[in-house]
C-alpha cells in the first residue's frame, strides 16, 4: 500500500509538467497565427496601392465622390464585317473619281466601353487633383482639342488613382460599338439614319480647339446605350493609320525605308513617317459635316487634336 502511495506521489510532479506543457502549446497555437495574420496584413498594406477613395469604379460605373461620371457598357464579341474606304482603288463615274470600299471581316472580342466620351470633371480630377461641385452636378463638357500624348498621360494617371486598368479602344472596337455590336441595325450613323437624332454636328468650326458641351443626355443613344459616338468630339483610338489599309502599310514601309523622297507639305503629308504613325480618330465632331459623322468615314487626314472614350479592362 505504501509503495502505491509513493508511486502516486512521484507521478504528481510529472503530471503537473505535462499539464503545463499542454497549456503552453495551446497558447502558442493561438498566438502564432495571430502574429502571422498581423504580419501578413501589414505586408498587404505595404504592397497594395492606396488608391483614391473619391475616384472609384463600382459595378462598372465610374464615380467621383457620389457623382456618376460614366457607365461602362458590356459589348459582347462577335464577327464584324465592315466596309472601309480604300486609298488606292477608285471608280470613275462620269469623269469623277469615286473612292471604293473594301470589305473587312474581323472577330471582335468582348469588352467594356464608356457610354460617353471623357468629360471635363474627370479630366480635372485626374490631371489637376481638383474638382468643382458645380461641375459634378451641372452641365459639363466633353474634352476635345488634346493630343494623343496628353491622353496617354491621362490614362496612365487614371490607372494609378483607381487601381484599375483603362485603355483606348482600337479602331475596330470603336466601330463595332458605334454600330451597335450584336444589336446593330446597320444605321448610317451611331444609333440612327437621322444624324440630328443622335449627334451634335454642323456647327461653326472654332478658331481654336476647345471643349464641347455634353448634351448626350438629350440626344438618342445607340443600340447599346452609347451616346455621342457620332459628332461632338473626334474620338481617339489606339490604331495607327498605317495599320488600317494594306496600301498605307506599303507606303509607310516605303517611307520608313526612304524609298520615297520627302517633300514639302502639311501635317498630312504622305511622305512623312509621322503621318502614318498617328492614331486614327473616329466619329466626327461638333463642327463636322454629316459625311464625316458616318460609320463608313475614315479620316485619312488624321485629326491630331481629339477627345476619347475609355475602355475598362478590369
């Protein structure tokens, strides 16, 4: 009996150590993940961009504060057949050369495009970090009169501020969206055969490039809900002139290889490499004729001062 008691007495200290050790392990099991969680949270804060809480995209809508700036409309991809003017094929009718049209067949992938061109409040907030409450609530303007380089800088800053990815549309994406995508009714202009229904056009050309009043809320939208793709402001795309016509590609390569001798000329001189490398703008402007607002019009002279319409990548 005394041996049993002695045995139990000798076991009690060991049992105490076992219990203490178990409690220590349990505490560490709780504490270490907490430390790990805090550390990884700190790392995420350091890696993740802070962004601009007043400029944000929610459900494909771009906001400044609580004011909606534009909506990004989903455009379902499909095959598009369009006819574009050819620069080296003419038909002579009654002694007059008429340009011919070449059919182009392309598959357009799905994308998101803004329902209106870039407006003055968005430009001011992104480029100048300033915003006027009256601009957000009252009549605003589309931005025209800017170079491609300025638009590149604007998109770069917009991407940093929002933490999202925006870009210019390609010429083919722009055309596909302007024509109504899969819902296209094959109108002459974007959304109608009656240009006055959908566009600001035919106004007096300004002495200097300037902003144009945004009346997209008054004019009819196209089949996808996109406004002012005809008229208002020329809209810059990412497509360069030499990319849209095999004949222009050939000329571009010739000029680049100095097979063509440079001559004096204006900004649209086809002997200058820079002419072919300019990006195509589409849709016409407030001062354009009805011909230049049509879906089949390709401005080969290239308007170097334009507005644009954003594509949201993600």
